C-alpha cells in the first residue's frame, strides 16, 4: 500500500506540473497550446523515476532488504550464534554422564525447546531447558557454584538436562536389554523425554506422538556437530576389531547382520546381530571378560544374556546372547572370555535352535563378524 500511494503521488504531481506549464504558456499570449501525445521524457524517463522513488520509499520504511530476501534463510547460523563459546565445556561435561547423550544432542534439544533463550512464553517452564519447578527439584543443582541453583542459569540448566536425559537413557537401555522395546537409543531417549518412559514401553518403540519432537531435534544436530566436536582422542579413536572370541564352537552363519524380513513376523527391519546355527543344548560362551548386565527371559529374545565389557577406546562395548535354552550365569556376575553363559535353544521368536549374537558399541548395533577373532 505504501508503494502504491507514493507512486500515485508522483504521477499526480507530474500531471499538475504539466497543467500549470500549459496555462502559463496560454496567458503569455506567445502561442496557443496544441494537443499532442506525450513526449520522450514522459514515455521513457518518468516511469523509471516513479519506480525508483517507490523502491526508495519502501527501503526507507523497512530499513533495507531483510536477510531472508538478500541471502536466503539460514536458521542454523542464527541458532548456533546464540550459543556462547563458554557453554561448550558445560555441554561436554553434561554429556560425560552417559554414552547415549552427546554434547551436540543436548545443544540441539535446547535449541528446539527454547532457541537458547531464557525468555520462554510459559510461566510454568523456566530457562533454556524449560524445567518445571517439580523437575528442577529433581535435576537442578548449583553446578556453576554461584550460590544458587536456578533453571535460568544456563550452566545449571545444561547440567540438569544432561542428568535428566542420561537417566532416561538408562531406563530405555534397560527396557531394550530386556526386549521390551526396540529402536535406536537416542531416539528412544528423546521419545521418553517428550512422551514419557511409560508411553515408550507401551508402544514398544518410539510412540507416534513423540516423532515430531524427535525429528525436529535430530534435524538440528548437524548445525551443532562442529561447535562441540571433540578431538579424536576425546571421541575414543577408531573402533576396535577382532577383540572377541567366538561365542559358539562353530561359526555357521544362518542369518547375517543387516536389513531382512523376519521369518515369523514378516516385518522388514534391521537384523541387529548375526545368527549362528548350532544344535540344541550346544555351549554358549562369553566373548570377552566382563560383567553380566542382564540374564533372564524376554518376550522376543527368549532367554537372553547381556554382558558389559567396559570400554574400548573410550566407548562402551556390550555383547548379547539370545534364544538360549538355559542360563548358566546370573545378573551381576563377573565372567571371563570363554566361560559358560548358557546353552543354545529356540526360545522367544525363533524358528529353530540357534544363537542370536549382537555387538553394541556405545549403544549402537555393529556387525559382529569383524569383531570376532576367527571370523576375519
């Protein structure tokens, strides 16, 4: 509307000038005005002048072209610019509490929750991480040692969110270990954050009502990777290989690691381990020294054992042994490589006797074969 009014004013002014000029010529008696078409100035210069004045008026009112009009949107740059460099060590420290949560994940989560702003619209949720009073009583501490514990202190909020996320990660890890849920641990943790652990357990996976929040947080991850990237030493270096002994005496692969259609459910998804064919009752042994994290019966995996082998290169290593017919260990027990953990069976969702063997590094499924010393 501003451009239209300014353009009309210019045209009216030009018309008024021409009219006054004609009247003055007639009064002088020098010559009678003759009717003729517009001259070259009006046809060529005047329209350009009108357009130029209109654009100038628009720029004067708006303060120039916006970043969106001049260079295109760059929300990633804006979001990362909100993160003071002094917060990066706090992001790293908060993520050190567990292996599932990373500094970049915490930063992306805060970005989605508040855009790194302490001025949230909700009165019940405070600070960059949107803690309620009840949540803060559970997770909040005076981490920056300024004499107060406040969700509006950025350092305190980062550390509190790390504690909350790591607690949720531990819960969903336990659920996945027991076979109650399936899926990526980061996805399950974010789902538990936004929808609750009980909702994740009922769904057996990421529930539908958590998918939007999860996708938005993960979409923000790349913009924070460079900001909080650690050195190779801090990231644990390259994955180790050939550090596990065979869990059964003969490594006959009947189903390899990767995408497949489950023979019983008909669902196509990642086969998270490798199946070794073996006779009923064959001995299953620990692939490495470690501690029994779980030993019990699950719905899908049947009788199952999970061993925590500690860390390799700074990353947590676990192995699992499923569809057993009998247990030979108990939770909390310490085992050595080659010691008995159970017997081959066909419990749970299984079509026949075999061992389903998995390798997890920092909670992520790996192809087990490169890790086995005799399978290279």
